[in-house]
C-alpha cells in the first residue's frame, strides 16, 4: 500500500483490522462476486473472468484498470505464486483467480486461491506491486469457512 501512496494512518489501520471476505462464483464460472467487510465498511465487487480490461474505482486505491481470469497456477508468473517470502509457500488447490491491476503510477499482479497451511485449508491472496524500480510482495491469508461451516 505504501507504493500505491496510501496514507500511513490508513495502512496502519488496515494492517491491524479484522477482514471478512465472502465469495460467490457463478454457475458457469464466468464471474466472482466478492464482499469484503472491515472497519465497518463493506466493499462489493464483481469480477468478470474474461481477461478483458475494465475501468474500476476503489475507495482506497482510486481509479484502476483491471483484468481478471480463472487460470491454472502453471499459467501464472512464479513470482506471484511463490514470491520472496521465506515464511509462506502455497501449493495451490486447483485453478486460481489472476488479476492484473493498473493504478496511477503503479501496477499489481494478484493471485487468489485455496491452499493448505499448517494442515488447514486457507484462502490466500498474493500480490506483487510495482512502482518504478520498487517491488513489494504481499500476502494475505484468511481462515477458510466453507459453505457447510456457516
């Protein structure tokens, strides 16, 4: 978020906030609906998984150009899948959602999917954010509550 020029206070609040994400995939697999709740704020997004560029506006990141698709991990850049983290490597379960995001002066490649960490199924999002010569690898790992656990 620092490379994306998000204010320090917002970055600090977000880093300590509890986040809940709900996902729904359409029956034909062409869309993902994401509802994210944190700090009393809800963000709803629908991602069309056709790799076509679309304009979007995000509360924190501003105007974006976004592409999304369902992809095999083999088709995604290894840096996004494994990153430079010594503390976490994912063995992705099945296909992943890949996003390409262009912001104002920065870009990001993201992978969303499911993996097993410390014996538990987890939902993970990994991002590589680039601005000029600077690159940051970010990972967020969520506890997975399956549809039968709700």
